């Protein structure tokens, strides 16, 4: 696999969106003579927003967006007041794959870090653990399930694709504030749909 990454930004004071955006384009080429079946691609996201010890994360699955925001009113030793929000939008479909897939974000999995992490929900340590995260499961194979921090190994709840998909400014739904989580460091893995790659074809993804 040959991988290219291009990062760029625009100086565009008249447009807040472009002036505050960074674009990242990834291209992955299958340089083998054989096709690659069931390719999984994921991106580890570790957005440290000011003081990284008091952050929350959320997602808008239908728009292929995930975001990081401050978990309390003051970003101590960081932005202090008026903390910004960082959102990431994934777009572009696969090129040269079978079938051509339009879904930009299939799974958005949190990765627990630090002390007192429940066994099986921390940073993956094996190929199987990485594969599990890429397919919407925790490192021990438990699927992501709605409620709390999404890790419910002993409950038969429906599996979901993305963590914290609801509005964090309301008390209902599933968001970090509604779940009663404490702010802290946040990492997550964004994975895009499984695909097949023919020889000498590419897949690309832009953030």
C-alpha cells in the first residue's frame, strides 16, 4: 500500500469557514498485482483543545461530522473563556473500488485512556484489537452500545455506529453531559466503510 497525505489551508478573511479550516487529503494506492479484499481504513483523532484534560467529544453521524468541545465553562491553562469548538467533516467517496461507496464515516469509536480504564475498552494492543475498533467494537470485541460511555459488555443493548450523536446543549438523548461524564482527555477512531481495491487503484478521503 502506498499512502500520500496532503495538508493545506486558505487565507480567506472574508469567509470564516475557509479562514478557520485545515484540509487533509489521504490517498491510498494498492500497488500489488492482486486485489485487496475487505479493506479497513481508520484515522486516530486526538484533538487537544487548549487544556486537553477537560474536553468532551460528540458526533453528527448523518452529516459525517465529529467534534471536540470544552467540558466546562473555563478552559483552565488553555483558552480560558470563550473556548472554541473543533469539528471535523469527512467527505469524498472511494475511487476505483467495488462498489463505489458514498458513506464518509461508518464508525466513530471513543478510545479510553488513563488510569482505571475498564478492561477491554482501552487503547488496542493487538491486530485483533485494532480490527475490532475499525468495525465498531471495543478492543475486547464488545460492540459500541448507546448510553454512558458506550462500553456495556454485560448488557444486551442494540449496537450503534457512533458515540454521543445527540445535542450536548439539552439534557435528553446521548451526549457526554447527558451521560454525566467527567471532562478529560479524549481520543477516538474514525473508520470509513469496508471496500475492495483492485490492483493499481486508489481510495481517498478528505477532512
